[in-house]
C-alpha cells in the first residue's frame, strides 16, 4: 500500500465526496438489513395466522380474518418494496460521489503527469520510449482509478455491511450464524486466486493486443514500402500469426472467467443448504421460527457479493500499487536543467563558448571536445561537419536541452544557466533537422511560437521561407489541415514551413540545424537569400553538411569528431586548401554532375 499513500492528497482534496459516499453507504446498508427482518416477521406472521385461521373459519369469521391477513401481508410487501427503492436511490448516490471522486482524481493525475512530462529534460525522453510514457498516463492511471473508485466503494461496503449483518445474525441466532457463514471464507480465497489468474491472463492479452496494434500501425504507415517490395502476403501471414496468438490467449482467459460465477453460485448454494438444514433442525426443536431461516438465507446472499468482492478488491489494490509505483518513478524524476537566477534580461544575441566538452548522459558518447568560439550580436556562424561530428549537439546546448559537462556558454556575457529557461527559448528560433509539424492548419503551425496569431506576421514568415506560393495554391490556403506529422506536405515544404515557424516569432538568435537538407540547391539559394535580411538584425547559427548553406556566414567552423579543425570565413578557408576547401570542391562538382545528367 505504501506507493498508494501519495494519493492521500487527492482523497483529502475530495474529502467531501468521500465522506458523503461513506454516509450513503451506511444508509443504503441499513435499507438492506431491514427488508430481511420484514421478511422474517412476514413469514412468522403468515405461519401464525395460518394456525389461528382454521378455528376462525369454523366460527364463521374466515372472510374477515382472511381480509385482515392479506392487508398485513400487503403492508409488509409495500414496506419491502419501499426499502428496495430507497436502497437503489442511495446506491445511485454512492456512485455519484465515490465514482465521480475517482474520475476527478483521474483527471488531476493525468494533468499532473503530463505537466511533469513537459518539464523534464530531453535526456529523459531519450531514455524512455513513447509507448512507456503513454502507458503510464493511460493504462497505469486507469488501474489506479479502479482502486480510488470501485475498490474503495466495494471495500467500504464490505467494512460497513459485514459488521452490521453479522451482529444482527448473532443477535438472532449465534449457532446458525456460524454454520451459515462457513463457506464464505472459502469463497473469498477462491475468488482471490481466480482473480489473480484473470489478471495475469488479461495482462498477457493486453501485451498481445499492444503488439498486434503496433504491427498494424507499422503496416499502415509503411504501406508504400510493403507494396514496393511486394511483401503484402508476408504481412498478412505475420498478422494472422499475431492474431492467432491473441485468439489463443483470449480463449484461455474466457475459460478462467467461466469459473467465476459457477464458483460463486456453488458456494452460495452450499451455504444456503447448510442454513436450511441446521435451521430446519432448530425449527423442529422449536428453537426458532420459519422466518429466521428465510432471514438468514437473505443475509447469506447479502454477504455473498461483499465477500466475493474481497478477493477482487485485493487484486485491484495490488495492481494499483504496481501501477502507482511506475507512475511515482516518473513523478520523482528530477529535471537538472534549472535556472540559477531566473534572469529575464533583454537578449541581444552575443554567444560565446569556452572550452566546451559534452558527453551524452544516456549513451556515454562524447560529442564535443574543448570547443570554443564566439559570435557577436547580429553576426552569422556557420558550422560544417560530417554526420556525428557534434553539430546538432551545439544547437541542443544553446537551447539548454542539455548542460555541458565541462566548459561554459555565455549569452551577452552572462552564463546561460542564469537565464530563465522559458525566456531564453522564446528568444531563440530553432529549425530542427527532423521536422515535426502538428496535425493542425498550416497557419497555426507557423504561428506555433506566437502568443497571438497575426495574419500579417504568418504570411511574411511564409514568404521569407519561400513557401507562401505553395500555401496559397492549396484550396484552403493557410487553413489547410496537415496530416499526421505534416504528411500532407512534401519534405521540402515541411522544412520551409518549419523555417517560417521559427522566424515568425522574431527571435534574437536563429538556429538552422541542417534544415535545408530536403530542398534542392536552387530552392536552398532562394531561401538563404530571403533569410539574409532577416539574419541581419539577429545572431544566426547555420548548421549544415553543405558548404553552400554556410558560405555566406561571417565566421565558419569545421567540426570533426567533436573538435574544431578549421575556422575562418569562406574566403580564408578556401585559401587554406584544407578540409573545408576539399568538401566545397566535392559538393560543387557533385552539383554540376547532377545538373549535366538532368
């Protein structure tokens, strides 16, 4: 239960609903016990009335006596019906309090977890899969809700009803109470084991269904590849195998489920037989009346579900504790990317890196080694290098997605750690290499970094990114809805929309992380020329494996295996006839070769 203690703050928050639920549970159980007593009185009354009816009938008073007897029986029937209706009404109120409480706590928990996700560092997401993150905010929270709702509701019902019923039964007949309740502990233990089997097999089915869903999603997402390689039949066969596994596990679960109600009915039947047998012997001996047997049979049936639910509730609590443990693991995660001063000074854009070294904490890969450079406000820095040379790592460090192991980053002469993180990132326009667009309109995607959507700013950003003409050619223009991850657009269009999104917020620092890789040389030149006037007033960092993207920069550094091997401007680097010059010549020749082939 220890992992579930963290939920006490929610129970305290909604203590009003919980206390009302407890009150309604007590009242509803009172209306359960009273009908059983009324049945006993009614049966005893009928039996006694039958004894005196014959003498009255012989004396000519049979019709009057019969009418009076029926009136009293009708009164008992109406009272029992009223009790049942009142119990039903208070059961409704129990669900309107405790179950609603659990739904509100579920809402609060999901919001708390999602907010925690948003505030964790990028390294957290590198360590944990998306599926696991989704499972904890959906599956695990749902299991915890079962503890907060049904488990508490049925647990309270058991704790309240059991003492009430047992005390009434002992008051009426202690010996008959002992015999009639003998099978109930066996019932509870049996249900506990059956529930464990059901839960175990349910989890296997859940994993099998998850695998089936993942397989189906990949098949649909990669349908072009499947068709291109003519693997449709293989895909159908693999799906059939996965479906067969799911079917077998589902049938195994159905077989266990089939034990549930027969087991309950068998043990309740045994309890009823014992009650009738022992009660019958006591009736013969004159110790009790006929009505007591009927009353005890009703009590046994009243206790059947609470005792049955004991095993079920125990199982729910176990699963909820396991799920809450998983949730607590994420809630206890600490974000080490914090601001030391929460400074919100105006950012002008001067950047300086001093002897920067960085090792990715999750993989141990050394990405940067003693890197130093500086850029004045309004200048442009080009970073050239092959894949894995550490180019994107510099972008991540400037965005404070990570903090360096050694060295220092200064923004306008102040340590980057001193700035408020949100303030820093609002002043940086970032265009990632792996473009991500949301399933929203093109206009809203471009305006994603803006506090207020302004049509003029969006359109100008689209023009600067050379994507305006493409957008207005769509039937709905800027209101065109994009598919998942922007699948509606081509690769080049997605990258240009991403550039427009970055420059729409008018950042002080603009970082282009190899964002022109999906466009041809001609389009690249058009975008760069359009960006020239934008980059004049802000510090820009152009990261690329193409020399053509960075040749207009005021300063260029060439990275190799995390180290700076060359630095200068385009002219000076060409004169050095080193790695940069060699790379430029190769890419220029390759471009000319492609043009001649076309």
